[in-house]
C-alpha cells in the first residue's frame, strides 16, 4: 500500500485516485470471473436473467458458482439457496471487522453489508487509518460490485461463444491479490502470523475435497489463536469491533 501522504489530500480527506488505482486489479479479475460465471450459467441451460438477477441480489461469487452448480446438477432451488447460504456465512466474521466503516444510517449500513466481500474487506483493513479504511471500503466495494455485475451480464449475453472460460486461469488473480493485501498487517502484528498460517494450511488442505468457498470458511477455525483482541487489531489500532 502507498504511504499516507500520497493518498491523503491537503484537507485530510483521503485521495480517491490512488485507492481506485490500487483496487483496479481486483476489479479486472472480478470482471473476468463474472464473465465466466455468466457464460457458464447460460451454457448450462439457465436463462440469461438468472445469473444477472442472482449477481445483483446475492452478490457472492463462490456461493453463486456453487448454487448454479447445484441447479445444473438437477438440484432444486432450496438446495441451491442452502448451499449458497452456507458458503456465505464466512462474511459474518468479515462484517464484524468493518462494522465501523459503514457510516451512520440504515441505508448506508444496508448497502455496505451488501458490498462485504473477501477482497473489499482485505483492501479496507490494509489501510493505516480510519478515514482511509472507510474510503477504501466504499471505493473498492462499489467498483467491485459494478464490474462484477457488468461481467456477469456480458458473459450471460455471450453464452457459449466464449468457449471454456476455465482455461484462461485468471481465477488465480484473486488469491494473489488477497495475499498482497494482508502482508502489511502480518508485518505489523506478529501475533497474526500463527493464526494466518494455520488458516492458510486448513484452507489448502480442504481445497481438493470441498466446494469452492468452504476452504475460506474452514480457515476461520484458526481465529481462536488470536482471540477477540486480534479482531480489534485487524480493524485498526484503537478501532472497535461491533
């Protein structure tokens, strides 16, 4: 991440330009994966509107892939919804870490809760002060939401014309970006390293055996190594977790 004087204007308000630039890689990766999701859904036999509406209302990448997989395998809508809900429970822990960044008012909190993703939370918490964390959350969250949904719509409209989207291998961009975002926190707080290492090992060990999204959920089992004080640290020095 860039130094504070290069991402803050003279008035103390965070400059949005560097935040947009730093989060643009995640947006590009999200758009490509969204393109893949839309194309796979329609190529599997679903109507174009299904992946588009799902992305607008559910907005959960791995949960959407799993839910569509259930539908395409012959499962019913309730089974698909249950699968997506299970995979998305990990965002409950993420929401605790960014609760203070959403701002006052029910509308802001409702919209902010909808924008909570692995990438947005990691990008926000990587910032060094509350003002930049709040700005980073909204810049990253709104941009990611827009690009993801645009990619899904384009992929759904293109249908089978894109061929085998999995062959592009761009799904590796998300893990790479997340690692880059959490490295500053690991350098600053040595107590994070043990739970982070254990969580990574749990996720890697589970990846070949469970659906996409569940490895991240299983990695949360490492949180007790850090405890409630660790969550406060992730939310910024002096920041409260609600």
